[in-house]
């Protein structure tokens, strides 16, 4: 990130523009959501299909693009991790359905990271991998391999 740059994510690509580069582009609006960009004797016409906050769906030459604009403040918040959705910290892993514990992949006292596989629960002849939604420490394991469990039963306690 360079000071005062604007980051634009469009179609899976990221572009960075300085304030001088942005001010060199002439933008004309000829109907409510239609625009025309003029830069270096080139013209690009398009239409804003939808917008929410700093995210836009635009159509240019018949192609649609998802575009997100990030100011310097947005970039700082991203770097600090403050724009990530909040995940509430759970205190226990509960059985989402009745089943049979066929594998336990953690030990008490172990630190686990987000999306680590905690255990495998077999239900209706299907193996269901149970993952942790956030970083935590395994406080207590309340089950053993081969044990049948009920829906909602606390399998593992977390700190």
C-alpha cells in the first residue's frame, strides 16, 4: 500500500491508483447509472447495475464485473484485520447430529487453528468432519473413539 492510493478489485484483479492518476480521468454521467470514462484519448462506456457501500456491479461492453473500491482507511483496516467478519468464540464443540465418533484429531491442552479438523462423526453411513471455526485451546475431551453420541451432546470443551 502506498500513501493515498486507492485500491480497486475488479473481476478478481487488484489495481492501485494514485490520486493524480484518478484526477487525470474525466468521468461523464449521461443518465442516472451510466458513465463514460475519458483517459489518454480513449473512451470507456459503462453502466452501474447495482451498488452497496463501496461494492459495485458494473457492465462494460456487455461484460459484467464485480468492483470494490478501497480507500486508504479501508486498506489500513484490512491490514489490521478489522474488516474481517466477527466470529463469536464458542466454548464447546457439540454433536450436530446423533452418530458414532470414529476419529479424534486433538488432545487436551492442544492449540488448534481455524478450520483444523477436530474429529470425525459417522452418521447415517456418512463421515462428517467437524472443524473448529476459530483458534482455541482444547480444554477437555468428553468422548472416546467408538462412542455413540446424541445431537447437541458436548464433545469437546474449549478455552
